[in-house]
């Protein structure tokens, strides 16, 4: 029994040492015309030549953004060889581009991997600077959510208020997500062309979560001038 316990501990430590520590990826996000983007956007990160990938929302200000990678899905140990590079890809069809900071594409760990030993070492304490940055991002996300809620409520009131003769039509309209809906099916139903899913995504980027998945009953804003 003792030998089995030691073997299990050794395997656990080897597994822990096979993953790189999280590190921060920074870069600039631009639209199809090269202008810096502002707001929350979904990006997919991957390591060239590896099966590792991770999708997450990033907050861009003047195009500048950063993301702490590897905290959800551990990075592969082979990425530490220095030849593997991190790739950041925006949603297909948007025309956006990501320009990493100098040196950012190369995978560099925030701390060296723990050596193999007969026990799993405790996780290192969180960097105070990272914690402060995460707190600022969380506060900004709360403010964005409240602002989005206010805009949605105002739009609901505008849509539900009877229009008098000669009054201007509301700038946008609402769509209630049905079971099985995707961004493409919503674009097809509301805009007549599933290729316009990007417009739906951009109008609702601050309320679409879970890698672009929609929830039945969720209300989406259909942008004006497209219907």
C-alpha cells in the first residue's frame, strides 16, 4: 500500500511539472481598417504546434489589451523550449488583427516549473500586481454590465411605447433568443444574411458570454440601419 501511495504522489508531481506557469500576453487589437478597438472582445489563444488553446474575453483600450494565460488550462511543458509561439486569433470573418508586443509571442513562464519530487508543491502566491489588474478589470466589467443593462432597459421602453404618426422609428430593436439559436441563425432571422453575425456580435459584445454561446430568453440588440 505504501508503495502505491508513493507511486501516486510521484505521478502527480510529474504531471504538475509538465505544465508551464501562467504568463501575461499583451498586444494591440485593430479592426479591418487598422483602427484600434475599444471594448470587450473574444479572442482565441493557442500555442503553435501544440494542442493547447484557450478562448477568453479581453478588455481593449485604444487597442491595447493583456490576458493572463494558462490559469484555466495549463500550458504544455514543451512550450518552454523557446521555439513555440503564442497565437491570438479574433473571430473568423471580423477582419480584426492582433499585433503582439515585442517578445510577447514567445512563450515565457512567469516562474520555472516545479522540479519532480515525491509530493505536489504548493502553488506560489499570486502576484499583487496581477491581483490589482484583475480587480480593475472586474470593476470595469461591472460598470460595463450596468451600462449595458441601462441601455437595454431604455431600448425596451422605446420599443414598447406606441409610436405616434410621424415619429421616428427606434434606433434599434430587440430579439429574444430561442432555444438552439446561434449568432448566425439570429443574423439570418433578423438581418436576412447569416454572414451579418459579426454585426450582432459587435452590438452585444458586452452581454454575450461563454465563448459566443447564446442562452434561450436572452435579449439581443439588433443594430439600426441593417433591417
